[in-house]
C-alpha cells in the first residue's frame, strides 16, 4: 500500500476501528456543509437589499465569507487531529473554534435583524 496523505496523521499509531474513522469523516463533512452555507449566506447578504448602509452590508457579507473559509480550514484541522489521536489511542482534542463560530453567527444574525424593515 502506498503512502497516505497527510503523513503527520497516517504515519503514526495504528489503524483505528474504521467506524470511528467514518464518524470522524462525517463530522468533517458536516462542518464543510456549514462552511458552504456561510459562503452562500455571504453572497446572499451582498445581493439582498437590507436596510443597512452599503458598507455595513458589504462588511457583513465579507464576515460571513471569511467565517466560511475559517470553518472549512478548521474542520480539516479538527479531522486531522482527531484521526491522529484515534491512531495514537489518545483523548480526542477539544474544538474551541465552535465557540468562536457561534459568536460570529450570533453577530451576523443581530446585524441582519437590525437591517430588516
């Protein structure tokens, strides 16, 4: 079998139960869906007329798109760290990005609510 990528994940420990790897992959894909939703929301906010100033609406759109990008990157990092921890038989890492993600979504919702007529 050839080398698997990324090496820092697969070259350590031993193969975990495939069910745990699949569960980790499903979690990763759920976060990717969330990232795609944030990107779509950013595009929608830029197109829909909210009763906000143009600069505030553009800033909100950028915030949502950046949040989508960060979510996609963080989800891959979480997948890799969790997979490596399972291979090493270590405790799974915490995911502190989730709290920041919640705050960004809350802030975006409050701005959108303030712009509704």
